[in-house]
């Protein structure tokens, strides 16, 4: 046997002349193969001016002095290229990639610490599993009671989650048994979403933050949306209205200033009708009497034609010289169903013509929808 079985180092044979030649050849091989660190593995042609001791892995399609030496370790020694055929299991550090490769008998591949395990540099196509098995989707996998991301030196620490285009997803997903239960991030657009799910398939939007305005809305919350936006209707008297004495009288609204869901209709001018699917509403209103009105005055809410004396929509009011009366009064939140309608009933004990004031700073009502 003339060479060693693993590194293929030459033996000094019995009665061999010039034993130092064989010995030096073995030393050169050891210098090339022990603690292998190559400069590059992508070159197909030898570099023009290598330094003594430089090592490379010849790439596929190698030419010139490297022709036919693909996958072999090419070492520049004593002014010439020496080639060493790798054996399965040999490790090599690739300096320009900062990655560790292993020869599997046919090619150099990212080194694996365990079966299906980790490369030290996932950017080259490898995986990192820390107490876990990484895969093609989860290239970094960590099984641990906690994970710490700490600042380096002074200052803070910023975690970045980037996506290619707006319609992609950049988010943090919370799971139970690897099934999604909550998610926050930019999912499908560049607005910021907070979502929850009972089963990982059906998702409910809880909070939405508009990327352009910062407006916060609560799509599935009964306390309503953000940014001051609401649904509902505002109606008012466009002219002063005369009402009889000593009788609660329904106010017939004759002008619509705002209406999101056809809540007010000229066919039923006194009514504010609840749209289908709405479960909670609130009435805000202001009732003003002209200065000629005298005696006691009151206003109350009526639901489906039945007076709701326990739900006063407006406070009692009394006239003054200017004919401007009181501040708007906000009633309580009321449970409703679609189709319910509300009216305002007003009362005065005595007075004259043109008792309800309108339109300037006059009598009006607003239905606010809470969903």
C-alpha cells in the first residue's frame, strides 16, 4: 500500500531513494487538506496571480489547468496547481460566502449538524434549526421557552419584517397546535391589521389602522369605529313649526342634512328608521322654541309609535328673549332591530304660532348607529 486510505498521503517505502521528496509531498498535502478553508468555489478558471497556499474548489465547467477537476480542491503550491479529490464527509469553509460545506460523495453541499439540519448561512440555501428541525418554509426554527433579541453595544434593537409588494403579507402569527389564532401586520395590503380566528381558517378583523390617515376602526366591535366616523342620519326643520298646546305632537322632519342608509324618507317624514342588521342606536337632538312660546315645554322619544317616557331625547326647555334654547342632549344607547323607527314628540302647555324654531340653530335630531 503506497498511500494512506483517507487523506491519500504517500508512504515512504523501504529502501526508497530521496525519501525527503515523498515526505515533503505528504507535508504539502497535509498543508492543503487539514483545516480546509478555500477562497472561492464558483470559479471555472484558475486565478491569474494566486498566492502560495491559496485554495479553491473547482466549479463545474472548469477550464485551463482546472479542466476535469470539478469539485476537487485546487491548491497553489510551489508555483503549480495541486489537486486533491475530496472524500465523503470532508468539510470546507468557503471564505467569500462565510459558509461551511460538506462533500457528500458527489458534490459540496451546506453542512448538516443533524439529519435535515442546519447550514451556518441560510442565505446560501441552507437551514438553521436550534433545538428544532428547519424546513424549506421555516429556514430558521427555534424550540425554546423564550427568545432574546438584545441590543449590541449602546442603543436599541429593531426587528424587521419585510415583504416584496403591498399585496404580500408581513405579519406576526400566533398559533395553537400550529393552527392560527391571532395575527397582526400588513396582511394583503399596507394597512395594519389585528385579526383573530377560532380555527385557523375563519378570520375576524378586530382593529384596522389606515396607512394614509392613521384612522383606527373596529370592524366587528359594537362600540363603533375610529377617527370620528359614524353611520346615521341628521334631520332638521327647514322652517318654524306650529304645534298645539297641551298635546305631545310628532315632529315632521322636512330636511335631510346627512343620511348613510336611507334612514329618513319623505314618505314617512317624522320617522328615523333603523337599517337592517343594526342592533344599537343612539339619538342626539336639539329642540328650540320661538320666543313667543310660553309655559312648560318637553320632548320625548317614541319607538314604533309607542312613547318612551323613560328615554327622554331632549331636556325640558324654556323660551328666552332670543328664541335660542338649550344645548343638544344625547340619549342613551338603545337595543334595536332592523325596521324599528323612532320619532320625536314635543309638548308645550301654552304659546302661539310658529312655536318650534327652524332652521337656524333650530330643532333637529340625529340617529347614530353603533355596530
